[in-house]
């Protein structure tokens, strides 16, 4: 029996179909309220973009043989796996040996077929490409992608966008505000579009949120996370085993991979409200820009001076190299949006209040400062 999950963000929509409920249930959970994910009757799906992801070893073998039958191919690094890509008429076909998943994309119809041998890697791949299908539709409709966290004031939809380099405090800012009356829209990036005379509409970009062990402890969430694990629960499967072990042991010392990349807790979107009491928002309108920096020992405060948005604050094809558009889902539009859209969004955001804030490891004091700044917007 075929099951289906439909995702909707702004005017974009895609339906995930599968002969395994694990695949559609994964999409339902992963996107949740952020992209209005709902279970639908598979028989009612007759038009629009679709991602069909079936556990079908015979179909996987058939497409793989087509890719390898002597036609011109290219090897692309996609989602940390080598992907062998070729053409079959107007279709794009590909195979991922590591994941034992084969693909057939028909860009003209918005139809993408995946055939695999195991449900879990297929579920991950289907969700990834459903998200890319939504992104492609939105980019063609004039949206752009910002490298920003965001929270929404529930009574009027006013949205605070937080910018900064890695480690500046984007996630910390969003979670502190979301723990004190605001709704979490995104922890790392958002989709934005000029709307009305000078407005900027904002919708979330769903993904697992990476939270450092130290931040989790500072927020007081590590006890809840440990109880969740001890009760048989789990976090996103990309979470490294050493992080799970540290949570269970009550150790919040940061864990580093090759002394460069911190291993973090990987939180599903639906776990924010369910485990940590953080409500999620599905959209808003930009109202102000925050530029935090963290100084562990200094008193939290508003600081003089602030920067304007730069190229690094927008995502682009160059920064999205983990998921290159090999399946033609964006149909030639840059992965961060058209240059005209980015320019117009930057112009409109420049007119909004900008606030630079200094945060510290004193979480109550930092939360109080952010609440004061946000309340004045």
C-alpha cells in the first residue's frame, strides 16, 4: 500500500509517496508544523511536484544499470556520498552506491523517483530531496535564502533575524528568545521574499538543529535530554554516538572532531515543543536585525556599532556545495535565490532597526538583555 505526506511552504508544495510508511512518516516528522506536513490519501495525489521513494531492489538495479551502460557520466559529491549521474533523454538518472539508492528526475514535470534497498537511507534521501523541491519552487517565485536564525512574536508576526559568523550566537539568541515568549522559526537559515511596499516575508527552512553540549546545559535542557534517552528515545540519527554517551553520563564538556568541528546534539524540529517547551512558528515578517557576539566573562549589554548585511549572510550555490542541484529542481536558479531577489531583500532589511548585542555564559542575564531589546522592537 502506498502512503503519502504533503508538505507546504508559502505557495510551494510537494508530496512524498512511498510503499513504506517509514519513509512518509519520516517526512511527516522532519518537516512537521514548520512546513505544514500532513498525511494525505495517496490516491488523491494527481498533480504537482512529487517525490516517489520506494523500497524496490529491482527498480534500483534497473536504474543503476542504465547509469552504467556506457553513456556519459559525472561523479558528484552529494550529501557526503559519491553520486554517479547521467542522462536518459530528458531525464536525469543517478545512483549512489554507498546508500544503494537510484534516482530518476523529470524536471519538466516535477517528478522525482527514488528506488532503494533499505527504508532508513531512503527516508533520509526522500526528505532531503522534498526539501530541495520546495526550495526550487520558492526560488523561482522570487525567494532567497538567508544564513540567519529567526524568532517570531506570536501576537503580530514580527520576526527578529539574527546574523553572525559561526560561533557568534545565532542559535543561542534564537533559543533564549524562544524560551521567553517568542516562537522559533529557524536556528540557522530562513527563506525570505520581498512583499508589499517594503516588507520582507519570512518562512522557515526545516532541518535538525545542532546544539552544543555546553549550550544545552546552560539552557537547562540536558536533564530533559538525558531522561529522554534513558526512556528509550533518540535524537536525529546524524548525532554522533559520543554525544549520546556524554548526555547519558551528564558530561557537558564540548566534543571536538579533528579539533575543528564540534560534535553536537542533533534535535528534530518536533522535539523543540515536545521536549523543551519551545513553540514553532510557520512564518512572519521581518521587523529587526540582531548581531550578537559572545564574550564569556563580560556583562551582557547592547554595544555600539553594528554591521550591515554582506554576501556571506545570503546562502548561494557556492555555499550549498553539500547539495548541488544535480536533479534540476531549481531549474537554473542559484541555490540562494536570484541576484535581484537578494538585492531587494538586502535593501529592505537595511531599513529595519539593527541592534548589536554582547551575550555571555550568564544565561539568565543574556536572556534578560535579549528580552529587553526584543521588547523595544
